[in-house]
């Protein structure tokens, strides 16, 4: 057992973009480093590249938490499953996510990549045969726990107010996560607007990794982006308001739409009108240590 050591805990932003393809901002992926453990939240585009760029060993990643099933959050999930194996993963890779995650993982392993996995198992025996993955659908109330940490989740609002069918909405489950080690808390918002689930997860968090796609400089006068801020993803004002009203220790913004340095500065200034605590405008490879007060 690895001893719990909140002094040695940090957040590494592996990908801070979204579905917008970008060489600077890869898909959303956040790594929590706790002692020797590596917990991955989402598996966006390029996650494996960023891991090795950071000097992290992909084989050490376990478990994986998926916030929801948008492409930008799971596009490299198969890469994580297979690359961790090829890099020497010895344990079963645990993957948690909202309802439907088990089906996606089963499809990737047993259909989409079944031939690849069998080929490498037989054709490249040095890898020692397939190391399984174990997916589990989780819901609010479920807790993933080890002697060192616990992770809980809540449903968040991410597009539920848009004009989808009732059936689609009932199946569109999006999670925010709360990681706790001792009395330290790191929240990963997932994709969400300001809502009760997000606030529950973010309450008194030492670090809140918060989606924030744009500031009002971008959304003002743009009906599409304005609708995104209303229904889909928090903007600067929402991110700052949640951080302030939930007593967040350090606000870390991610899931940023591609923008100029001037737009980033305007977004930061806008957050500062509401939230005056430690603030990081995330970029890929930004590391945020969990400071002990
Ligand atoms: Zn999304």
C-alpha cells in the first residue's frame, strides 16, 4: 500500500482544449498525482503524448474516471487502455464513468480493437498477453475508495436544456468528480454550467479544475457562443461565481476555446472581478501543486 501523502499531490493538465482541434490545446484530460498513484480524469485527444511529454509513465495510470461521453473526453480511451498495456501495465485497468461507460469499453475491447488486442497478445508475446480492463458505470452516491483516497461524483448540467428528445436527455449523464485525500479536496468539474451538482462537488475544494470555454468578450453578440454559455459550458462569470461562492482555494481553468493572448487576458480580468483567490488559466502541461494551508 502506498501511504497517503497529501504533501505530494498535484494536478497536471494534460489537455486543456475541447473538441476544437488544436496543436496547442489537446483534448480534455487531467491527471491527479497522489504519491506514486496516477488518477486520470478523461482521455481526450493526445493524452498519451502529453503523459510521456510530462515524463509520466502511462503504465502507472490507474484508475481512469470518465466525466461523460462527448468525443473530446473519450477519443483516446482505447489508446489509454492499449498503450498502458504495451508500456507494461500489470494490473487490471479500472475505468469508471456514467451509465453507458461499460458498454463503450466493452465495444472498444471486444469489437473495435478485438483484432488488435489478439494480434498483439499472440504476435508480440513479449507483452505477456492482454491485461484486462474493468469498466464500471457509476452514479451519484457511488464512491470509489482506496485506503489512500476517495472519489465521489454528482450529475451536472451539460446541454440538458437544449432541444433534445426526452429519451436522449434521460440517457445523457454527465459527471463531476470530487477527489479527497485526508482533508484535502480536488474537484474536476467535467463539462457543466453552474449547477447544484457542480457546486456540491466544488464546495470548499482546495483546487477546482473548472471548464471555462470563453469570456464575455467572445460570447457577447455571438448567439451560438452565448447559447453555449447558457446551456452547455461555464463561461468566465460562472466559473468565478462557483469558485467564490463555494469557497474554492485555487481555481484552475480548462476546456478553453482557442483564443488569442488578448482574449485570455480579458477572460482572466473577468474572473478577477468576482474571484480573488489563486487563479491559474490552464495550458497543456500546467502543473498545480496541492499546497497545505
Ligand atoms: Zn462535453
